[in-house]
C-alpha cells in the first residue's frame, strides 16, 4: 500500500480526534547517547482516552520515519514511546473503524497499522515502550512491537480485547505474543480474558507473564524507565524472558496445538461459536506458528478487513460504545439531577440475603448509615452479621483497608422496630414478593418517616402503582430493582409509577450513580424489562418441552444465541417456585403469551429444585422420578423450530413493550439485557440479533434498529 493511499484513508476522517506524537530528546546518563522519547497525547483530559485513528497513525508513521533517518545518521541511540497520564493508548478508534463501509478501506486501515508498527520494530536502534497506564488492543501492540517494554505497577487495563469486540488483534499481537509469553498464556490474554467479561491485566500481572521486561513505581516511572533503557543500550542489562518460546521447537509445536485446541473448547463453551471473531483469532494463531512476521501480517489484515464488514462487529461496537460507554451515562428520560435530594441515611426493610446485600452495597459505595429491620432479633442479627462477614472477606483479600472495614461495619445497624427509620431519607423494601405484604410494609413505614423520605421497592415483577395506591404520598414511591448478585450485576431498573414525581426520580438516579450502577428508566409494567423478556424466552422453551420436545433438544435449541446459560439452567438458578410465580404474574397481566406450565407446577408442588441433575457420566439428565411427575403432548419440535419460535416470541414481546412505552427505545432494551441478564455483548444486544436473524421483520414488519446503527449501512 502506498503513502498516497494511506493519506487518502486519513482524509476520510477529517473529524478524528488525533493522538499526536510529541518527540523530546533526552541525553542518557553515562554517555549512552541521545534518546528520543515519543509521548502520545490527544491534548484532552484523562476522561478522553488516546486512540488510534488513520490520521493518528499517519502522523506517528511520519515521526517514526524521521527518527529512523536520525538513527541511520547516528544522532540517536534509542527511541521510547509512552503516553499521557493514565494511558499508553486505548487502542483503535472504534467509531472510526465502524465507519469503514468499504472492505478495501478496512484493509487499508489494517495495513496502515502494520506499516507504522513495522517502522517502530525496525528503527535501526532499540525501541522501548514505557507502559504508564491503560494499553488496549493496538495500544498494547505498540508495546509488543517495541524491542523492550517497561510497565508501571499502577498501570491497569492491559489487554488484547479484540475477540470481545468482534475483531482480531490485527497489528502483530497474534504473532508476537505467543512467542513472547508462550502459546498457553497468549490464549489466556487473547481468548479467555476477553470472553470472561472482558477481563484485563494489571501492570504486575503483565510483568509476571513476561509482557514487560521491567516494572517500576508510578511516581517516577518514566525517569526510572529511561534510566533502565540507558543500561540496556549500554549493554549493562539484558532482560530475561523465561516464558518466551521458539515455535520451531517440536515440543513447543505440541504445546501450540494444545493451546489452540483448548482455546477452541473455551470459545465453544462460552459462546457456542455464535460470534466469528474468537475462532478467527485461533485460526491465525494456529497458522502463524510456521509463518514469518510478514506472512502473518498479511493474514491478519485480510481477516480484519473481513470482520470489519460483519454485522456482528458493528453490533458489538453498538453495544459496547453506543450503549455501555455512552447511553448508560445519559439515561433516557432521567430528570434534571439538580432536583435530587440529599440522602444521609438509608433504611432497608428485611434482613434476608437480598436485603443484606443491599445494606452492604449502600454502606460501601454511599458511605452513609444503613439500618436493617425484620420481624425478630434473630433475623436482624443474621442480616447484620452477613454484612460484617462480607466486609471481613474483603479485608482478608486486601480489597479494603482496615480503617475502611471498621468504618463500614460501624455504618450498619439493625432493629426490630421501624421507628429506626424516623430520620431516614430513603427506605427500600426487600421482603417477600407478595403485593399485600409490600403494601402493609409501606403503610407502616409511611406512618414513621418524614414527608420528604423516599420509599423504594425492589420488586422484580409486581405493580409499583398498586403498591402506591393507599399511600398518603404516592408520589414518593419509586421502583428500584436490583439484580442478583447485587454487588456484581451492573443494571438497576428505576421504575416510574404514574404519580412518582421528578425529585424522587432524580434522587433515585443520583443514588444509582453513587452505587456505580447503570440505571434505566422503566415504565411501571409487569416484570419491567429483563424479567419480562427472560420469562417469555423460558416460557417458549418450556412450552415446547411440555408439547413433547425432548428435554435436551428444547434446552439446547437456543445455543445459536450464545446465551450465558441454557433455559433449564436459568430456571434452576432463579428457582422453580420463583420462576413459576413470576410467570403467573405475567400470565395475569398479558394472557396466553405467558402460558403457565402445569408440568412446572407439579415440580414446584413436589419440591423439585431443578429439571437437570448430573448423570453418572456427569452429563445433565432428568431423573426418572422427576419425569414421572409430568405429562407430555405428542407434538415435538426440532431444535430449529424451537429457536425460530423463541426468536419470533421475543420480537413480538419487545415490539409490544416499545409500543407500550415501557422504555424510551430499543437501545434501552438492549442495555437492560446486556447489563441485567448477561446477554452477550458480541451479539450486540437482543434487538440487533433479532434484526439479523429476520425475526423483527417476520413478526413486526420492520427492524428494531435502522441500518447503520448496529449493522452495515444500506448502500446509497
């Protein structure tokens, strides 16, 4: 590819936020020569990460060519690359990559990166990467292409996350990493971590793996790195790379094949191969063991160009960038935050597991007093003891300091009297999921608290409107629905009943922000968003099972969706009685779309906890005594029929939810399912998936999202 073609590509992005390459000459100690230090900086504060777009790469390439010429003239002895505070580079500019509608332009982008990085790798003098902070994707590949690397102990989020976002590490990472740290570790970094909630490495972890050759403290990281580089240039220090391998070694070849096979098994277990990118990473890894760097680069470029044009990639960028990174920070319909009231004390009605989890979260994140109440002292003591035990676990793992642990324990108290809520600003109930019980709780609380105190319910499916009917101040009640486990699941459904006022909502959203949760505004409708969709999904599969579809066929039919667990496993995790109770609530609200399974009721009546139990060989099976409790129809379905039936049911339900105004748009449905149900990010959320498979148009006559949002734009 020519320089003119690179420039033509860059000109397609006149609005790119360019990460500039600033060069500073530094005289090394001990007459080691002049060292040219490149600092990558976009001129913005730490909330705006540096990224790599076409203009950025062209500028970096130009700077590197100039330094290569200086090295040839003997003017410099080494080159270093580092970043602005907290960042090396956050990787390729995904918004720019998503806009590459022409396959040829995608190929140019891939080749441009390789061209620039090849210059860095062949300057004629040693090159050094000083990883001072976040380094993702192409940012970490800058470091990998350098001759030597240092890392800060304070650096976080080092990763090659491309398999997570629908791409492959396309600028040399797949070739260099397995040779540097071994194929098994490379599979961990490129496959296992991305597909495990996009896990990243810390600086010390990267050093331990051998990604970095030396590690220094943050306070004087660059100075220490330059001093170390001077010793390397002078021949006084030679880095040890105990994890590096030679792929030509027969023993390494065997390890390489084993690592690829393990990676493929991991991908199958995690994603059911519903996304093409992880398999492509492993294809390149498998092939490049016998390739040279140039051959591997060509394969990487062709693969990147192919994946950039897939709807799976565009859907993932939509989910990751447009939803999780952007929309989640600006909730649709949220009132002006200036209306929010201060919250200095919180009450929790109940002291069971959910209530105790809430108390722990409130105290840790909001650092305000929290009081638990329940019907007797034993329950109260058990709830407070749970919080204390969890704090002790955090302290034991080094997650919090001793002072923070003592402070958190002191913030939690318990009482058998709701009089303890008299000075609370916010009281949330976490009691049995029965409407009359919750109404009684709120009546008792309202008689004690101030008129300004906000009341919240953690109900998963009941009507917030009905709970507010008998309140003196119905405008103070809001739905505040967490997902289990509370500390882990990022979604919070904030439910507005007809009379809920803006100040109450604004306070709820501010609390959610303080709790580090993503809040979505939801209209008061049975089961809100996540549970309504999940119960429709589970209902269709269970209905097919009741009709005579074999259990293994029904339960595995949705594998193409790449869901985190099968429907039968999900029902067991939720609990068959809870799942049946919510299904009955939805049946009462929406009729036969949510049919109530008589077979499931028989299992509940007989205390059966799960359909599946491990068989003699470990394979899940339904015990004969469980089967004997049920009766089945004579109209079995194939796996393909169950999948299509479920797709269409979901498209119907989401279409109805949007017409009812349950949320502001399909984007909020997707955000809820990704963050509240673990819907795969690599599918882009639920509505892009239903658009891709045609269910949206089959059922509703139109797509949920316009072409170009989570898919390739329609050609003009």
